[in-house]
C-alpha cells in the first residue's frame, strides 16, 4: 500500500492540501484511494465550518493525479494535469465532514491519449456512494 508520504511526494498538492491517505489498489485503468482528511477541522477546503460534498471533486482529482504518477515512467519528469470539466456530477449527501470513518475515492480512466484523459469517479463512505461523476483532465496544458 502506498501511503500519504508517497502520495505527497508524487503530486503537486502539499501540506493540508494533500487530501488522500493511501492508495488501496490500482492498475492501468483504475485507482482506489482512501482519505480521512474530510474529518480534519484544519482541512483548507472547509467553508463556514463545514466541508460541502462538492469538495469531493478535489479528492477525485487528486486520485487521478496519483494514477497519472503511478503510470508515468519512473525517470519521467512529473506532468501537471488540469481539471478542465466535470460532467454528470451527482451529490448524494450535503457534506463530507460529518461522515465518520474513511472515504474510498475511485477513479477509472474511460478514454484518453497523451494530452486529454476522461475519468469516471465515485466516492463511497462504507457501502454508500456519496458522490459520482466524470471529469476530463488536460496534461501539459502550457504546451497547447
């Protein structure tokens, strides 16, 4: 299992903004991570003392970034990805911070090439899906 320290060393999100705790499983098409930072009162994405469910998109985006880091050749320079759109977003709860226990963040690559990737994602708390959707990520956007 790859832990929080490994994740923080491989994605641009640092400090409290590195939201994921562990990589639970992954392959060429899919990744599943867990997170406990949704319960942290110091979570930088909290607003008005709460963590709204839409913030789950950032958790999913970080899972996608970790997936990209895992798939990259070990000698390759990190490529920065940019979330360009979110579609079909369904929020099944109002907030995340009142959910006890870890979140499971899953992202599955539906299609893509070296520049643009489409992922489907969902976040579960136990057996309950708390949010789901699709997101597109552009890699190396500065070269476009």
